[in-house]
C-alpha cells in the first residue's frame, strides 16, 4: 500500500484524469463507454484512451468489454481503500477533519426529507419521478425536480401519462437547477440524476452532503415513430421509475446510517430499466 496510494493520488492529480474520475463517480454504478466520456468532457479519443489506461492501471477504474466497446466504471473497492487510508490513517479519524466518515454510523433522523430529481430538460423523467414520489409518500418527502437545460417545457406525452395515472399536474412546471442553488433554496437530503447526460455534467455542490444516486434510463422524448410508439416509451419510463421509487420508499431511512443508505440507493440504481418497465 505504501507505493499504491501515492501512485493513485498522483494519477488523480492530473486535472483531466480527475475529471474522468469525478464523472464516473457521478455515474456510479453505471458502466460508461469511453466515447461517451470523451464527448462529455471534450477530450479527443486517443487522449481519453491514455487517461483511462492510467486510471485502470492504478485500479481506480475497471473496464469491461461489451461487443466492440469498452465500458468503464469506478472500482469502488479501491476507492474505499484509498479514502479510508486518507481519512482514517492520515487524519487519524478526527471528526473536525473527516466529517463524512464521522457521520457515517449515525442514522438519519425521523423527519420529512427533501428530495431533488435532476434531468437535462426537466420535461419527462424527472417530472415523472417528482410526481410518483409525491403521490407515493408525500407525507414523508418534500419532492422537487429540475433540469440542467434552461428554457425547457413539460412534454405533452409525459403530462398525459401523469393525468392518466391520477397525478395532480397543476403543481408541475419545468425548472432550471440553478433555482435550487439560491440562498433560500431547500437543503436536500437526497439528490438523484435520472438521465445520463445530467449525471455527466457538473452540478452544484449541494450543501449538507446529501445522499446522491444515479438512476439513469433511456429518454422517451428521443423515441421516434407513431404517437402510439411514443406514448409507449413514456409509459415504460414511468413504470421503470415507479419501481425504483417504490424500492426507495420501502427503505427504513430513519434506521440506516449514511453509508448503508448510500449503498441501498446505489443498489436501486443497478437495476436495469428494461427489467423494471
């Protein structure tokens, strides 16, 4: 470990390699194609290959082949070991320095939690998630949604699905994520990204270190074809999100410490959307 840790820190000391690491942390537990990472960060494919090789060599990232593509994901075992060394050994576990770890064994309090769902357009998937959680457990959660792209509007197919499912659509509007960075904005306990593109982007650093999760799924807005085919895509997206949110609502949040809760949220995100719809 004496050589391994310095090598890993040196690798993360490069701005572009750190950017890749941060993107994959936001996308965890997803496996992401190298081309998508390169596109998101504006890096040439050949350069990206070199950066990913370095991260893979130091076991911060692992790769898996799927057909002709290489998919990359965070090696969480290595990352936990690295962070554990930094916080427990170097800092000697001092709570004033290592706040994330000092609060790890404390369950979340039994109260109403603030939840934010983020997508790019805030026109369908994040709106679905907001509506589903509010209807399923509005007594336990204050629910919000937002998008990273300004000027979006609610998608009419999404609104129709919600109306058909008995949701109150009068409370819905498309919002920019910057609205929740203002001084008077709620402090969030949970922040979820529900599309890959939003997770690839740099979002605000949320105060209070909310539990975060990536529950990415295909964008029904991009489906082409007849109105019936488009409507089916929205129905499938709604169904997949409903299953994930039902699993989230079932968690005993007030009895779980932060680490256990983060693991549970990640487990929900590992479920393939195609098996949930």
